[in-house]
C-alpha cells in the first residue's frame, strides 16, 4: 500500500490514481444550514449526493465489479451521503468486507466528527489510513450560524451548545487519530459573511493539533438549504485565505467536492456505465456472504457480558454493553466497553451486534436467546454460556482449555412468579 497514491492527499497522484466512494451511510446526525441532501442528481458534484444507496454486501459486490473495470482505483472511501458514524455499523461492516477482499487498498472516511471518537480504535484495526473531518468553526457563536441542530443519542441539541459540543468532540477525535499516526485532513467551507474571516484561525488551531492537510473549500449554493442565498466567495478571496492558512498547515487546492458515490479520477465526469452499475447493485438481492473466518489473527478478542466487570453473570438481552478482552503476555486485558445496539428492533439488533463483534471469536454470557445465538453463530462467533470469574475463565480460554457450560435455570418473563429472593426476575 503506497499512501502517496491517495489522490486527495497528494496532488501529484490525482491524475494517475482514482478513488471510489461507497454510499452506505444515508443517515446524518448534523443539519448544516448550507446542506440540502438530494439523493439522485447525477449532474451535481457535491457531498451528500448519490444515485443509489448500498448495503455493505451490495457495496462489496459493486466494488468488485468496478475494480475489474478501473484498475487505477487505489482508494476506497465512505463519505455519506449522510455521516458515516451516524451509520457506524454499516460503515465498519463495509470497511471490514473491503479489507478482507482487497487487503492492499487504502481506506478513507469523511465525517463531521460528532460520533467519530468511539470508533477510532475499530478504524485503526481495519487499517483505515486517511480520515477527513469537516471543521467549519472553532467559535460556538459562529457555529450557531452554520448548524441548525445535531442529534446526540436520543436528544436534539441546537445553537451554540451544539456547536461547542461538536468542536469538543472533533478535537478529541483528532488527538486520538494523530496518537495512532493516522493521516488527517480538515475541510473548512468558506461561508461569506459567516466564517470567511475565521478560516485562518481554524487552520491555526488544526495545525496545533498536528493535522496533515487543510482544505479551504469555497462555498457553492445548495438550492433549498437555509443558506442558499449566499454567493460563493471570489477566487481572489479564496486564494488569499489559502495563502494565510498555509502558514499553519499545508493546503489542498485540487479538491473537486466529491459526491458520495464518486468513482474514478478527481474531476472526472460521472460515468453513465458506472452509475448504471451502481443502481443495479443497489437494487440487486443481497449477495451471499462468504463464510466468516474465525482465525485468531482476524478475530483475536473475546466479548463478555458482565454486570460489574468481575463476573460472567449477565444475560445478553439485558447487556447495554459488552466488555472486550484481548490476550496479552501479562494475561487477559480489558480493551474497551462496547455498547450493544438499542433494544426494540428485533432480529436487526443481533445482526448489528454481529457487526460490532466482528473482531471477537468468542462471546461469554450467562444466558442468551435462540435468535441471537443463531445470528451470532452464523457470523462466526462462538457462544459459551457460563458463569464465574472473568479473569479465570479467560485464562482457561486463551490457554485452549475447555470452558464447561454451566446449567442455567430457565428464564421467566417479568411479572411471573419467582423465588422471591429480591434479585429480580430469574
């Protein structure tokens, strides 16, 4: 993998090497006042536009067909049409499929950064080398003029509070990315009368954080958006901003404002043949996935359902998070606490969990229903129903010793009679 072949990050490569964006992320968690996402407008070249939406499996099918036609493709990216991490399961599942099928391609992702931080370790494991964040302000008062609202969990946040939260999370994510030596580009959209006087200050702050590249992007009106009345900045103003910002961080000057389904060389007109291929793949039945591998190299970790962090003592259906462990020379080590998908979505919840546990070869639980058992097993995850100390059990597991399943009492629904031991429904 030659990182210098990324056409967006290296201006010397953009006429020789291409990229493909896989449109697997339709939902967005931030409403920008300059954005109006329309999904099927082939004559527009701007973020948020795509001619089709794909599932992860459809995306891999489409990618295989494109790669057979366009050997100059070096980069596979996800850039919407919403935000990749408002669709984190689909984004990470797509990257996982692509990395397995095309181990030598570069992977990149473009995001607003609101929900990026919890997924950086997963991106690093998948060797996603390039990350772009859109940072339009470092001043919450200006941010209130740029963003209408943000969805944070189940809540909608607005105005300066939203902009301050976004900036806080963006800075934390950039620090985490650079701590892992990942390449970071910042997009800042020049909005005349709103943040055009502020772009250099953004570049200075981003330079202090060690970002690798800064893209001062001139605003282009998006009909139907709240800021559609703004006029694009003059070319001379853009050049002056880039020159001043360039004192703090290297500038990108060859951006073509890629669509969420962009493919080929930068600046290349959309191909009718590839657009048709994208649409056909988007309407096709889900391809049959290959049987997942469970090798230690691909899936080195173990997930544990625990109520307090010491014992395997929780039913999977009641677990809001799972503890993820790795084998180290010093013994089992806790890597992270990973949230499980929200309940209430039926079988979809367990398919999403299977995506989140794609780095785990085993799940240790005190109990599990038949549907999640079958779904996770089909994804290559071994289910062991047991109880006991996490550390002792993991030592046996990592040593290759069998973990005898313990008999688990049948579960009762809430409201039925129980033993009356004040420990909740059994």
